[in-house]
């Protein structure tokens, strides 16, 4: 057994058989790319703006295709590893719709469409009744309204699920056909309302592959938000520890005060929990395993509710200013915990299943998470 | 910057097969044991039960076969542990020996100690207790005052150990003591001895806990002669050894499942007609258990890979104790307990047990404050 030094030396981490080489390379290039985005670009995104340079780099690196199969133009990296890109984007508060574009391309290619190069997002993010499809002439008419569509105003393609006679269809929409009302998320990033009443050709509409419906689409989005939250929370911990070691009061860094150390330990525990949730969500993404994603999103949301206040408390007044970068992360975290289903939404689903399992079935219900070939 | 590493423990089909065997065994063993008794979980002592566990090969699972072990993986052992805890099997008799005394002897013990003690532990016949805390040395373990003076052929031991869980039922204590120097030397001059508790000069007095239950003890050593062959590892290396023992102590699923039997009883009462509020509260707890289990299995996997997950174990134990301690209040917020009602009587009795046991969840195995200090050190703050 090795001596206990922390953090674990890089060569030891590498020795543990956790990830493939391609995934490691992808992560490295994402870290380089997003790490180079300056605070000015982040501020622009928080005012609803767009960083074309950032998007172009993301697209050139091929990240939007990370969930697409190798045949469809992807890297052939397991989704549980590709989701790491989203965590890294969260860590850097990347001012691009990476999670949304990765999910949109996955849905497009699974339905038989080609993936898109331009920014893409998905709709609806809540509810199942947003869009309906009717046959009209030789094509289709889509009608409906979706709110809270992330980054919609900057997207070229909106990949939507629409209902036709009780069955879900995947629709590839050109954003310009939607009437768009600009709105902002809690973090200030675009979260627009779309009203659509338009004719579509048969080329734009495909039956959704069996496992995709509005509930699994919401779960897929939730899994990606958990990964982003894990990344952003890691950054929040790092910023807060660094600040506590630098800020001197009463003649010593505030991080030397036991009261502050104990608070930071609580913050670190929540970061670990959110990381665990992200690992669960990552493993559950490919199979769209709703209970696992529900547990992950509910726990990650709670982690934010405990951790963000500690980060702000330790940072004091400077962390409450627009000038300080802490809010790039905390405001996104507060927005993300609500998007694609809040703690309340996912806990209700999970609780209903646990109650249905009953007292004797409760423990088997818990151990089914992460079990091989789970039959749910 | 990565402060800690929680790997994804891989799912193991053979572990799931084992799970089925353990469940069948427990269903039979615990058929008529009510929830409020099972709630004691790893505080429940039953020597016969431990012997039956040993017969099935579920103690010392990861140890080499030459010492009575079974050479199975940490994750298989993990399955046995969590299945025991989830239903509240009375595992206290062998728990400490299986968890930390055995691994400590495997790592640091003499060949004679290993051959004499490990096979009996694995058979569920020999029980150990921890000899760390003292009247003036709790969280501050380096303040240890119990002395083992080197004498001809061994040591003469004087001092007092406290809060010794099931010391009155154990055969051996793994005694942490000072063999040279004084308290000012702190970590230096400490050692560990494998002490046969039947030696003359040892007095064991039970101490009742706040509920009146007697599981922990005061153990007094008065001029006890301990042979030199009882020394574990090197004289003076006690601090290094005892801290590695603590990593074993903190890493398991017993650090978040202490109230699980109560949670199951809550489900039994709620399931007929749960409110939205209750359903959400239950789902929230499930999310905690699922994530704690993910992290805790990661710790087991680190152990499997020969790593020292002291920091990760502290994180899991700190998070786990919060959930364990919160569950009684979740129960109280969701159910109107009527001691006269058939429907809530067993829930009430289980709740009463857990309410009184809960303070210990963030004391035993390292207090919350000590754990958070370890985490703060891992963050580079100390």
C-alpha cells in the first residue's frame, strides 16, 4: 500500500484503470480550449451575447459530436467518458452550448439525421405537451411553444421532440422558423421562449427512436447538467480554498481559522457528493436510466444548495461583486439545479419508486443502482 | 486541481451472485427479529451468528488462505458488509476484528501472531476490541498515557482504556500505548500490542450508555505482564500503524447505513397512502444513499488497488453520519407516531432506539470535527 499523500500523484491516478486514452486526450484538449477563454467572454455570455471564437474552436475540436457513434462521425468514446467534456465545460463556465449541442447531435443521429456543425440546442426542456405535429399536404405542420430553451437565439438548429398521435417524433428545426422571445436564465445566459407554427418537409421529421420521449430527453439533459454542476462545484471549491489561503485577517490567512476550515470541509464533502452523482449520471446516460439520473440530479442540486452559500460566506463581500469571478460558477449552479428537473421533480419520481418497492424491497431497490445488467 | 479521487468501482457479476446467497442466509437468520432489535446493527452482539458467518467464509474474506482467509475481492467483501448492515444483522462480535484488527495483523503482525489469531478470527471464534481512547486521550490520540515498560521477556503495562466497545466480550485488544518517552514526544515512542484480555491485572468495567445499554467499557491495566511476542510491528512505529488502522475503520458502509432499518420501517408505514411531501422526502434520502454507496464503493475499490483512501474515507464518513442522524427527524416530520396504534408501534420503538443511538454516529471512529480537520488538511489548509 502506498503512503497516504494527497492529492494522489498523477502517475498513481494514471495507473488506476478508469479511462481510455482517447478520453484522456479529449479531456486534455477541452481543458486547454476552455481554460483559454477569458473573463470578458464569460461576461458577454452572461449578458446574452455570443462568443463565436469559442464556438468555432469547440466545433473544430469535434466536441459537439462526442456522443455520436463512430459511424456517425464521432470519436467512438463511451458516453460515460465523453460526458467528461461537459464536466470540464462546467469547470470553466464555458460560454457555449456544449451540453446542448452534444445532446442535440446524439438525438439527430440516433433518429437517422446527419449531425450538424453549427450551434444546436434541444426543446422542450420541461413537460411533454410543447409541440404537436399534424400531417399537412405532402409534409407536416408543427405547432407549439417551449420556454427556457437554452441558447436558442444563438442556435442554428433546434432539435425538438414533437407529438404526433401520441407518438414522439424528432424534428430538426431551423431556428429562424421560430418566433423567439429573448429571456435569460438565473445566470444571465440565454434561455429563450420559442413559439412555432410552421410547415416542415418530410426530411425534417423522423419517428423518435424507441427510448426517446420527453421524459428521457429531460433525463438526458439532467445527466448533462449534473456533469456541468460537478465541474463548476470543483471550481468553486478551488477558488474558495485559494482565497482562504490568500486572504489575511487578524494577522493570518482566514484558512488557518478552524471555523473556516470546518466550513470548507463541508463544502468539499458536497463537491465529492456531486462528483459521485456525476459518475452515476455519466454511467446512466447511454441507457437513459431514469432512476439513476433522478438520484444524481436530486443529490447534485442539494450539493449546490449547501456548497454555494459556504463559498460565498468564505469569500465575503468581494465574492458578492460583479467584478469577482465566483458568480460565473455559483449563478450557473443555481440555474442548473432547476433546469431539466429540480430536486423536487426527481425526488418525487425516485420516492414513488422506493415506496412502490416497499419496506422489504427498499434495500434491493438501492442496490439495483450500479448493478450489472440492471433490469429496471 | 483534484483534491480527492473516488473511482468508479466496476460492477462485479460474481459479487451479485454472492449477494443472493447472503440475502437468503439473512432472511433465514433474521426471520423473527423485529426492527427495533435489528436497528442495533453493528452494535448487536451474537457470537453464534458470527460463527455461522465464519462457516460461510464471510469473515476475513480478502485475507490469504494460509491465514484462514478466502482471497476474495474488496468489492465482494463490501457486498457482504452492506447486506448485513442494511437489514441490521448482529455483526458486532466479529466486526472489529474483520474490519481492522485482522488487516492490521496481516500488514504489521509477526508470523506467529498471524498464524495464532487470524484463522480463528476468520472462523468467527475470536473477537477483538480497539485499544485507542483513554480518559485523557480521545480525539487527540497522541496524548496516549497507557505505558508498556520494556521488562525482561516483555512489557509491564499500566493505564486505562475507555469506550472499549465489547471489551467485555472480546478475546484480544489491539492496545495502542507508549513504550518510551513521554506525552511531549507525541507520535514518537508509541507502539501496539496484541493483548490477551485474560491476563492477570486487567479489569473490565462496563459503562452504560445514555439509554442504559452496556456495550462499551473501561479497561484498566495494573502491572500487567505482556510477553514480548505480543508486540505488533516495530516498537516505536505505533503512530504509523494506528493511523493505517483508522483508515480501515472509517472506510466501510457502516458509516452511512446505521439508520437504514428505521428508513425501511418508515417506508412500511408510509407506503399505503404517501403524501407528495413524504414521497419527495423519501426520494431525497434515496438520492443520498445512492450517492454515498457510489462513493463508498469507490473507497473499497481504492483499497482493492492498494491505495490509502484515508481522505476519501473521512469524506464518506462525514457525509454518511449526517444522513444517519437526519433520518429520525425525517421520520418524525412525516409520521404522527401513536404508540397505541398497531401501525406505528414498531416504527416508534425503532425510532426511539435510533434517536438515542444517533449522537454516537458522529463520535465513534473519529468525531465529525476530527474528520473535517483531515479533510481540511487534504485541501491544503493545514
